C-alpha cells in the first residue's frame, strides 16, 4: 500500500484528479494529522472527505509517541513525521511533493515518489494518455504546484518517450 501526504491530496483534488490515486493504488493511507491538513477550507476538501469514506484509510503509527520526537529532531511538521513513521513501520511507499519530507524519509530508508513520478507511473500503466499527462502537469502548475522549469522540461521529455 502507499502512505500519502497532504501535498498530493490537495494538488490532485484541485485539478479534479484525486481519482487517479484510487485507480492506481485501490486504497491509500493517511494519518489523522494529514486528514486535518486537508479537511478545512481547502479546495477539494469535500472530495477528499468523500474518498475517506470509501478508499482512503485513516491509519496511525504504532509508536505514536515518536512523532513529536522525529518532528523536533528533523525540523519537520508533526503531520510529516506521522506519515514518515507510518510508512517506515509498515514498509510502505510514501507519496509526497514536499522536499523536506522526502529527503527525511529517504534518509530513513523509505521509498518515496514525487507527484510527477506518480503521473509518469499512471502513464506507464495506461491509466492516462500522453496528452492527459501533459494536461495534468499543466493544470497542477496553474493550480499552484511549484515545479522548476528544468524539471518540467525533463518530465515532458519522459512523457514523450512513452508509446501511445
């Protein structure tokens, strides 16, 4: 299974593509801290709330007392520490678009994907077309996702490599 950060949920719900997580993974996990980050006053909050009733599983790390410790030691948010700990305990993939979170998770031996990696994997699994992948990328940027122009160009080149 996969543990998903609020940055992914928020970005995908803003562009109406939250369903891709369900199509790719069937079910995903988040923690209560992540749920709190996405549930109030955010675009797409109602879509995320509905998904929590069906295919988003609310989980918590077994060593919940370590969340505050990891947060302080690593200089990351409590919500980020909670999903790092959950992914580590359950040996799950971590999906995020937060640089500090991903660097901390990787240092702890957790396999991580960026949102752009997820889009490429959806393309590879034929869940979306090349045209849709490019449009999703553009929509994400227009909806506020930051992406360096060099990375954007590299992702477009990767998309072009896929067969139709």
